[in-house]
RNA sequence: GCGCCUGUGGCGAAAUUGGUAUACGCGCCAGACUUAGGAUCUGGUGAAGCGAUUCGUGCAGGUUCGAGUCCUGUCAGGCGCACCA
C-alpha cells in the first residue's frame, strides 16, 4: 500500500474534529500540564512556514505529555485587535471586525491543516466582548488600587483614602507619581474633585500628564517598546516627545518584584538579561545641594557618591522645573533660547547628533562636603525622566561629564590614584581614592575617603550622607510606567466616563462596555480619537447605559473616554482566560485557576521580551495580589523559537533596458537586482524564464542572457515577507508532501531556538523517511505484514535505543536530533526486515507526537480501537542496549592509532592487555617507557608513554 | 560604550557534557532498475598523499594522558540596552 498522505490526513482531520479528541476538562485524578504558544495576530497575509515552527514544537511536547499520562491543556486563540486591520479599514472602509473575522477563518483553516492538538472549544479572541469584559474589569481594578511598599502588594484605593483622612500623606510608603503633602485637615476641606486629584497620584491605573511618544503618522501615542530608533515599529513613522494626558499603568511599582521574579523562572539567560536591562535597577544616593546665596536647594541622584570631591559643575535637564527657579535674570535670555532649541530637536537628532550643548544658568550650588561653589548648567544630555532630572558632574570619572567639561572649559579633578584624565575620563570602578579631599582642603567634619578602594568609598559616602542628613540611599529604576491610551478605534474601549473633568468607572455590573459603531475610522475634525465619531457614546448614570452624545448634560449623562487600550491589554491575561473561557462571572474561576495554576511551557518569539512578556508578568502579579491568579509568575518555562527567514531570489536587469543577465554575467554590466518570486525559480536557482515573462506585464517581452543555457538567479537570506516574494506557504508544502512531513522537517531544520533560512530542498529527506517508515508495515503486495513473532535482539536494541534518545531529547526539545534518531532506527529495522508487532507498535507511539496523522492510521491498521495519543509512552530497557563486545580506540599519548574489540564487561586490566598485545602496539611503544594506561569506560584506552 | 549569545565539511547541523570530530539530512560522485527521470534503490563523499600517515572545529596561547567542549587573550557575526549619572 502506498503512503497516501492526502487521504490519511483528510480522514483523520475530520475524525479528530468530529470526536473532539483534543477537548480537555479539569480532572483531579491526573496531573495537569499547560502548554501555550503565543497567540497570533491574524494578519491578512495568512501563515507562512515560519509561523508554525513554535506551534509545532509546543504541540510535540503537549502530545508527548499526554502520552505520559498528563491532562494537557493546549489552547489557541487570536490577538485580534491591532493596527493593520484599522489601517486597512481607513483605506478601504471595510470594518476591522469584518476583515479580522475573515483573517481568523483563514488562519484556522491553515492551522487545522497542520494537525495541532489545540482544544478549540477554549478559543479566545481579544476583540470579543465576552473576552474584553475582563480586560476592562482588570483595568478598573487597577484604577481602584494603589501599591503599598510596606505590605509589598496592591491594595484597595479606599484604604488609602481612609488613611489620608485619618493621618494625611505623612509617612506613606506607597508608589506615587510625586510626593504630596496633605494633612487630614486639608483632606477634610477638599472638594470631591480635589480628593480625586490626590488619589490619582496613587492609583495603579492613572491619568497622567506625561511626556509621551507621539506618532503623528499613526495618530496615536506609543509605548517605549513600540518605538525603535526614533520611529514606530509598525509603519516606521517618526515619533516625537509630547506632553499629553494619558492613561498609564503604574508598572514601575512592581519593578523590584519583576526583577526578583526572574530568578524563579526557567527562561533563557538572554531574555532575562534583556528584562533586567529594561527594568534597569541602580543603587545609589540622593544628595541635596544648596543654592549659593539663596534659600533654595535641589536633589541629585548618583551611583558614584564616592566622587563627590570631584564635582566641578551641576547639570539640569532642560525639561526640569528647576531650570526656571535657578536661572538668573542675566542668563534668562540665553537659557530660554537654549530651551527653545532643544524643544525643536527631535529624538532622532538628539541621538544621532550627539553634539555637546548646554548653557549656564547663572546660579551656583554648594558642595555639602567641601562648601565649594560650583556652577549649575542646563544640558540635554541629562534626562528629565530619570532620577531627579539633575546631576552632579564629575568629569574625571564620567565620559559625558568629561565631554561637557572639555567643551565649556570646566575643571577636571581626578580622584583615583594613577588615573590619567588628560585624554579621556577614567570610568572603571576600581583603584584607590585620592584627592578626597585634596591636600590642605577642609571637608565637612573632616570626612575623608583617601586610601579607600572605590567600592569602600561608595559605601562610606552613602553612610555619611544618611548620618548627616545630606540625602538618602536610593534605588532607581529605568522602567517607566506603561502608557495605556491609544488614539485608535480598533481596541478595547475604556469603561470610563468624565464628570467635572475627572474620570469615573462605569459600574462593574455594566461590563463589558462594547465598542460603538463609527462611520469613519479617522480622527474627528477637532482632532479627537476615532471614537469621537460615534453617535452613541455617552454614559447615562441614571439608567446605566450608553446613550446618544446629544444627551450629554453633565448632570446624569456624561461623555465617555475616547481613547482605546493598546495591543498589550488584551494579551496580558489571556492564558488565565483559557483556563475558564466561558465564565461570565469571573476572569477565571478559583477552581479552574487552582487546577491549571500557570503556564508550564510557553513558546513564542523573543521579540516580545520588553513588551508582552513584561506587561503580562506585571498584570499577573497584580491579579495575584487580588487573589485571582494563584501563582505569581505566569510562565514557568519559556522557549523562544528562532525566526524562519526567507531565501530570496534576484534577477539582474541591465539598467535602462528590459534585458536580464544570469548571475555569473552580471558583473559585466551595470545592473539592478530585482526580487523575483521564488515560485518561478527551480533547483539550482534556475529561473523559469517563460513563467517570469508571464509573471508581470512589464516583463512580458523580457530578454535573457543565459549561461550554459540557463538563467541562474542570485539569492540572499532575508526576512520572510510578501514584498520580497520569498514567502513559502505551508498549504503548498502540505499539498505536496503532507502535514506530517512539514512538521518533521520544520523540527529537523535545526534547534528550535535558532533562526534559520527556509530551504525547501531538504524536505525530500523527511518525506522519504516517512515513506520508509510506512513501508515497514507492508509487504511487496501492499498487505499489512506485521507478525506476532518475538522480536530479534537487534530489533529490540534499535527500538530501545530510539526510545531512550527520543525520551531524553523531549525535555530539551532537541527535536532535530530525535528526527535523526528516527531515521537511523527505521533504516536499521528495514535492513533487519523487522516485522515484529512489539517493535513496530513502539515505533508508532514514539513517532506520534511528531507525525500524528500517519501514526493514527498505522495504529488503527494495527487493530487498535483507541487513538494513539492515549497510548502509554514506551520505556526502554538499558539491558537491551548493552553490547556484547565494544570497540575501543587505542591512543598513545593522546593520538588514536588503532582500535580493538573487547568484551563489554572486560576489566581494565584485560583491556590493557588486549591493547598491548595488538600487533601494531610495538611500533608506538618503541624506545619509550610506559607510564600508565587510562581506560575510559566504553570509549578509549589511552597509553601514556615517556 | 556595557551586557548576552554564536563561530565545526559545499549547505542545515550532530558530538553520550573532557574521551574514535563531522551522526542525520541536503547537495555532489558512482552504480542498479529504466524509453525516460527533478522517480526509486545501493554504495561513496573533511583536506593532502599511491601509501603507511599527516593536517583539520574563527585565530593565538594555556590546563590535561586526552580539548569542538574548560581557562586567558583576540577577531568576526547576531541580539539587547544605551547620554540611565
């Protein structure tokens, strides 16, 4: 019987769906295992062969766990809100919901072809109201929470309000936008609106006036991780800094926990390191400097408190409010001119130019340690958003301060023995401190760091600063709060209305607040977000319903928020929803959460390192604080699959003509390389010139200059993308080879964590393997030829070897070597003409996670009623793997010379005797003395001579 | 600049974690069956040499009886962060 994969796959696909074989329920009698692949954004282009790589790896693991007796949850869904659908809507007027629906249908079709064991009854879509109800709910709970550092978790905001009413804000140790000073009396005298303003300073979801990344091209603000090199990740439009009122999530409150949590999870070092960098913890000190001749002071942050004796000037960020207070009348014109100049420099200029600029404020600060008066400058190399927006400059030991000092002729005072600062600053945190204070100079209480190591000096200075009340030890984080508003249509609406300019949450019982219809997806004429176009987008607090805008009276009917939530909102807790997707009373029921706990294996791309994977961890920690998620870290183990790149082909057109020259001849002419669709190119990169002429009208009368009668294309490895015509589509591969071959080949390509180009050429090897495996079960006439005879020793050895290898590879997800092992085993069994049922059944089970279709068919042909997915995973017997004799390499002084065969259980003495008795041995022994013989078990015997 | 990762045949990649380097697949070569082959099967395939042998894991050292693997330095490529004080 031929291996007819088309029939086999179609039949089993149907049966799996009809019998719902992948549906799972909580089952207390079996251990659970939760496998998750990052859900896709369903783009219009459909899946290419790169997308399923991670899904296949996860699916193999999920199926393996199922064979091992685990109750495996492996769901799938769609991250359905996003910019492309909205951009498409703006261009075509097609509603994003319609295109999204179409794209999802297409994705589903493609995913089904590949044979994943997803439980589709648990599918989620972020744009479904029943789903985003819980996104809105979580947002409301964040609004109604603050973060208490004393108890280390989120708390209800009412508790804070009560505390302020009783004791004021004094002594609060909570996450806040800025320190406030409110007494109980003041609180009592406040209006409702004023109190709301105070509370806004502490809420975990808050409305903040912040500098945001404004992208005019997209008409919205972006989060930091959505901006790279000053342009938007999506679309590549320029991004500028702008001060706007936006919803923010106080993710910075969780900075320390996000950092600590990394030590408890099994993620790759590189992703953990990326997150550590992004969180950017730095320990230092805040030191207060008085302004000379005035009753003012300001605070700076430094990690190098030990360099306090080398401070020769101070620098303020241009955006800092201190600039106004510290600028003297004489300097005001110069400072204002500078501020104006900085404002018009975009983020890109600022990074690319790296010009050293700045201006003197006219004021002087007093060094608290020495009493020296030092000038205060303004420069854009100091960031307003980090620390206090002001620094003490130590040009001798900081390259940025050094460049500034050299440009403006400010003094450089070295503080470390032997440091040469004539050409550049000395930044290493090592050496012995000197000059602190300089000889003959006074310092506060005679404080001196001279003779200490840098490390000791930092500690000593911090202690001194705290003792003398000059400042305090402080930990700073680079992690910024996440900006949570987008001026877009296609996203979750905020369940928020505005009364007296302050936001209020619509009642929880009224969730979800569904996205309204609009007739235009562009901003309104007054520049409001697209939701401003909705006719019915106001909240009636009496009736608790959405009503016509026309009825807004600000008495009982109020305007609703016009922004929507960003992409990461819906993807931040989806793994929890999969546990209990149809529950309308809870995001996840306690029972479901207790059973499934958290994701055991999470598979997805590393590009989400500073986006989704941080937001999701934050979101889960918050839900954990609420008691909704029982585990603090959502993803116990993370595997980042590599990207599959495309292999593009080029033709070379002679400039100004319609004549194309083959690769080997292109250097003779002035040519333009042009991407050519890879479907027009065959093996050896030979172009089908006729197909090329028909490809596009402008090439209809193309002429070709051939070499050896062929047109050879150039090639390059690039990102797989429609515009480069290098996309390979899984449907085509499946039509030609079957899904089992595709699965096997994607795994065989190399380690899943590695990026690699897609090369269709190798796939025949995997197809041949499957066909050979299939043929093991049939005789020449095509009849099933499996016997119940006892297996031979060799066959048992082959299958046990395979069992061991595949089982051990599973945990490492080292599937490429497993596939190789399958190939070896099958060719061994074929050579042995093995027909043993016992052996072949084991082979079928082992192969089933990799090739589910063909193994289902074989399992049934072998007479089993149950599906192979529930068959127990085979075990191996070490005794079967033992050799009777082993071949050892014999080396003299480390160089292998010949091999010997000895009994597997030979003692070292026997091995040594056999080795020395070998006919070739005397040749290498000649004239040398035997020092010792080292017998490495089962490997090699090394004879050491002198 | 700082941090992390990776360098092995013509190509994708293995290597029992310090023990016969290049498993497995692609490609290539030869043979078989064919009217035919971009089908199938069998064998060969790191380099040099007729050969025994010698040389071979980016480069240079080191530890070891023995190093792709460990250590030091260096070069190249990739990723992340980057006026973060």
